[in-house]
């Protein structure tokens, strides 16, 4: 089974601003766990025992959290960081992490994907076919399809190419793949490089890159504020998820996720909100359909239009 994985966590998350100005997106909390923590648990369940995470944006925060996770999961995982002075793209990130990734096949996953994709089945599909350069996890989502498949799931082209002769289906990349260490032969020694360009070069050279399609019950690409709020809404499923250290004296309506150390004072009313850690929602304030960061002063009313609302710090 595959024992090593790389989590891609270096991006800026610009479409998640202003929240990503406060925290890098791998540290966004979903049901009061960071995306990195969710991925660590998910990868452990698939048999992974070594993880490396590339970091660039808000490096001190990322390194602090990775150190915390390394201690928290020390009985199950070795967790390391790969700091990038400049963004290296997926290709460059893999090359820099090559000494850690070693000479065996490994997972590569996007930190902003929340899913129950069947990692073990993807790994087995790859391992059962020696000689494959990579096996990409795919989704049946024609509206966002960008990968063309031929017979037996062999990838014929990516979105940069014209539809290939004999193309039978187009699929969407899930943000998860299994890669052979042979990939390092295609990546430049230094500098940034895009993994799609690497794959295109490899295809031209006759490399075997395949896709395996899964239909997971959960798959969210947490790339926008709308996605982030909606992901918490769907997973909360009408419940109030309250961290054990939060203090709630106000009124909770609908579903809410209340983070560690948050305080909702008596007289406050909160409905369908994601409350980040250490938030103070003062008495006589109202928050509805929002992501709340900071302090909501007394008497302040923040009402968003569902996931189209105004996602701001209330400070």
C-alpha cells in the first residue's frame, strides 16, 4: 500500500479573501478542524504514514500548525514541511520534496479539497499497473470536465490540447492523484513548473497516465467563500457543532459551527453561521448566514444572503 503523501498547501487563496488574509486556506476550519487536520486523518485511514506539506503563503502560521499536527499525530504519522521562498507550482513543489517522497509511489492531494474519495481503490488501481507514471482520481462532472480519456481510462489529453482522436469521455480532476517516482525525471531541477505541462510532455514521450473515476458522496473544492460557507452548512446538516471550549449563552437558530474559545453572549442571536475561534458575539447583536471573525459589537446586525452574503471580519 502507499505510505507517503504530499499535501499541496502553498497557495494564496485570493478568492477566499478577506478570510485568507487572516489564515491561509489549509488552516480554514471545517466543523472546527483545519483542512490539514481533516487530510491527515483521511490519509491515515488510507494507510499513509508519512506526509509532507509545501508552504509559502503565511509561512510562520503554517509551520506552527504543522509542528502542532506532527506532535498530535506522532503515533500515526511523520509530518514534515517543505518551505518555498517562491511559489514553485505543483511540479516544482514535488521536485523540492523529492528527498522526502523517496523512491516509492505517493499520493498528491490538494489541501482545499474536502472529500471522501476512495483513496485505497485509487492506490490499488495504480499499483496493479506497473509502469504507470500517474493515476489521477476523476469525477463524473461534465460541466467542469477538462481531461479526455481513451480506452481503459488512459488519459489522452488535458484541456490545453484539442480533443484527441478516439476520445470517448471527458472527466473532471478530483484534486487527488497517485504518482510514480519516475515523475522526477520529467521535472526541471530548479524553478517553478506546472504539473499539467509535465504530464503533457510525458504523454508526448509515450508515458502512461491514467484516470480512475469515483463518485464520492462528498466532494467540495473550497476555492471561494461561497464554497466554504456551503461546505460547513452541508456537513453540519442542520445541527449546532459547538467546540468544547466555546461559551454559548445566546440563541442559536438553524445550524451553526462555533469555534474554540468563541463566546456568544446572552441576548445575541446567531443563525446559520460559521464562527471562527476566539470570536466574541456581543449581547443584542444578530448574525445570520455569515462567517464571523473577530468581535461583533453590541447591537450590530450582520445578515448575509446565504452563501451570497457579505463574508467579512466583524472586528
